[in-house]
């Protein structure tokens, strides 16, 4: 999983459909994808580190700040 900080909280609702198109998670796991936390008016989003189709760098730069962290979730 990747933890990324969203540039603008208002973009969070746009990111979910984007991630859903490139990585359609099983229905039972979709709640993990939407996990976010308000922190200084920014959202933090967890999303899978490997996608069915890759996330374009331009799309990543549009929504997320440069700092991301890879974490292991069994």
C-alpha cells in the first residue's frame, strides 16, 4: 500500500473514481481505499502500490504531494 497526502481536500472525491478505474478492488475491500484523515486541512489516502494499469505520473502530481510512503499490509 502507498500512503499519500492529497494536495487539496476537495480533490479527494475525484481521486476515488480514478483509483477505482485503475485498480478495481473487490467490493469487500473498498472501505480501505477510502480511508482518510483530516490533518491540517489535508487528506491522507491509502491506495494499492500495484495497479491493474499504472497510475500516470501526471495524474499522481495532479492529486498528491511528493511525499509518499510505502507500507506493508498483509
